[in-house]
């Protein structure tokens, strides 16, 4: 997959012309250090926490964030 334009490096000559980094929202500037923005062109899931131990807490956090998107 291609990296979405707002996530591309904007610290090189010519980046502005290509709109690299334009529209990026820095998550740490937002409540809970989370902001709904597109990170992948085609959504993929790389991690599925179990319902055991601390992974249950991780699962709850992920579900809460998924609802905010």
C-alpha cells in the first residue's frame, strides 16, 4: 500500500510541492493522545488481543478508540 499523503515526510526539498505531510494531525495534541485520521489506504488489523490478563484491558482501549473513528 502507499502511505497516505498526510503521513509522508515533509522535511525535504520538494515536499511542499507534493503536499507531503499536509493535513497531518499530531495525536499528542489531542485528548487521550488519539485522533481519528487515516493511517492506511486499506485498513488492516495486525494485532488481536486475547480476553486474558492485561490484553483484555488493551482490547477495551482499542474498542473505545475504534468507536471514536
